């Protein structure tokens, strides 16, 4: 029986979940894998705090050195969160030759180059399945199962809170503020929801996913990010009537030497597999050159699903004689052979508030046409008696900058764009 001595950095929701899962699975892991895992020390801020798991008091410490400098501890499991001091602790552990398993997307996304340099120096492994999409084995899939493919596109619903809010808006017709307040009352959104609703969380995850998908470092700071704060119930309702579902998407596409990597709300056709991902679930849709389309789906957060990914990484790491390191340059910036595309192509949903008089549609169509944006469909309702009316236009694929220039060229006295949403996932 192989014996592993581990230390925890952090013991909140995820740490307690990992502790409970290890107690529950210890016999099974010993039987299946020939592995006995002992947790020797647990770093927390407050040793006396009441915890969700029943853990012997003597394991807790507030001194990180008790784990990082202990030669008996060969694996550090980190779920304390945040960039610092977590990143420094992880680098210290790796430099000392320990293996690291982390659930911390922020530390991995922001400290990628430091972490991999430390892992290469120390010879330990760096595993982070739990950091992206909880229980969904997307990291392992990208690293181990797609070597026979070039990943051409990846689109993910990687944040459960925003997916819950958008699903509720679509199902109930309620406004964003009302649904957010309800999600906060239910504990499904943080009291300060910015990390989720402004797209930061999804951007950390996309930095990690796109780096693995494109075998090149895609730094967090290079990714275009928009949140869901400006979404109106009216646009969600129009989109639903037109056969689209609104999602916060993490998108990464590659076209030879250019990539576009972005997080923003987008409409997907109802027939697309991502449209059926509701509530707090996550999914990652991948298009591989050989595999074609595939989708991974499951619980992207929560104590038990995330703990399952941590324990899986721990067992996997324990069985490696040589830890894998993704085979590309682990630099701080985007590599020179890749260009970040900021003028991507997609179709658009446009909702205008326009004067209710002849010639208005012609004005809009002309400005769009002058900027190479062609119209696929026009919807106009509730026109009688009102001075200004909504006009909804769906476009064919167009360049982002052309579309923005066309909207700027409109006469605001005639028509103003009130809702602009990108459409992704059209075949
Ligand atoms: N929650 C999820 O569903 C989920 C899913 C996937 C990934 N993750 C990631 O998992 C990580 C942990 O999440 P969580 O929900 O478990 O967080 P949490 O409940 O806030 O737990 C954080 C733990 O870290 C300890 N800690 C924080 N800063 C510390 C410091 N400076 N020194 C010592 N101990 C410190 C805290 O100690 P005290 O208990 O003494 O305060 C606490 O035990 C995060 O990176 C998160 O992004 C979470």
C-alpha cells in the first residue's frame, strides 16, 4: 500500500468537502488504487471556528510553514482561494518538490507562469481540475484526451450563478435586479456579486481553458470581458420568441495565427446543446479538428462535486512516476506567434427604439449596409399610436467593429440601439 501524507491550505466549504470525501472514500481508494491518504496539517485563519466537517482540532494551524517546511508532507491541497498568499504558498510548495492540487482558479490564471516554472524546478506535479467547472473533467479532457485534435473552438457556460440568473429571467420574465436579489437571498449569489455577474470568475476559467486548448499561454488580462448587468428582460423575452437563449459564454476560437478569447452574454439558438444548460449547471462545448463537436456537462460548483475533482487529481497525481507539464512555453504574455483578434465575426441581435414613421427602417438598413452588416430578419410589433417603437433586427455574420461603426452612424433622433447582443453557436 502506497502512503501519501497531505496538507490542506484552507478548510472552508471545499476543504470540509474534501475531508468528508476522503473519510468516505478511504477504504474504496485503498482497495481500488492501493493508496492510503493521511491528512497531517490544515492551515486556516481561525483554529477555533466551527466547521462543517468533524476534524480533529489538533490538525489545525495558522502557520503555513508547518506544512510548507514539513518534508513528510508530499502533497499540498489548496482551497483557501484568492491570489495571495495562496500563490506564494503554492510556488514555495512546488519549489520544495511537493505536488500541488488546487481548486483556486484565480491563483492558476494569474500565476500560471510562476506555478509551472516552480513545478518544473521542483519536479512535483501541478493539478487544477477543480479550479474550472467543479466536477466536470474538462482539464483532463483537454490535456489527455484531445491530443489527436486541434481545438478550433471552445464555448463554455462556466459560471453557475450567472446561468441561474439568466435562466430565471427567461423562465419568469423578471428583470435582472429582481432575480439577482432573489439569488442573493437564496445564497446562490454572493452579497458582493461582482466576481460572478461582471464576468471575472468566467474570465479566470477561460484563461486556463484557452491556454490548454491552444497550447499557448492566454493571459487573463488579454481576454475581452463583459458581464450580465446590462441585460434587460425585454431582450430576453424577444430572444426567446425568436428561438434563442441568453447565456454568459466563455468563448475561445482559433483561426491559424489569430485567436479571439472573450467572455460576454450571447444568444445561442435553442437547438444548440448549450441552450439546454439551465440553472446552476455548467457545460463546455468543444470543436476539435478530428472529433468535431462534443460537450461536457455537470455541476460546476458546490462542496461535494468540487471535492470529487480534488480527490481525483490527488489519486491521479499519486500514481504518476513523472508528472505531466503542458508542452508549451509558460510565459507571462501571449506568445509572439499568436495575435489576439479584437474584431471577431458573429451574428448580432439588435433592438432599436425608433421613430414610428416611414423611412426609419430604411435609415437603419442603409447605415448597416454601408458598414458591411447585412440583415437576416426584422421584427416589429406594437406600432400603433406610439411615437417611438421597438424594432428588432437579426444580422448575418459581421465584424464587431463594423457593427459598432454602423450603430454610431445612426441618427439618434431617428433610431437608437437599446439592446445589442452577439449570437454564437449558429451552424
Ligand atoms: N465553493 C465552490 O463551489 C467552489 C467550486 C470550485 C472551486 N472553488 C474554489 O475553491 C477555493 C475555496 O473555496 P471555498 O468556497 O471553500 O472558500 P471558503 O469557504 O471561503 O474557505 C476558505 C478557507 O481558506 C482559509 N483561508 C483563507 N485565507 C487564508 C489565509 N490568508 N491564511 C490561512 N487560511 C486562509 C479560511 O480559513 P478560516 O476558515 O479560518 O476562515 C477557509 O478555511 C476558492 O479558490 C474557490 O474559487 C470553490
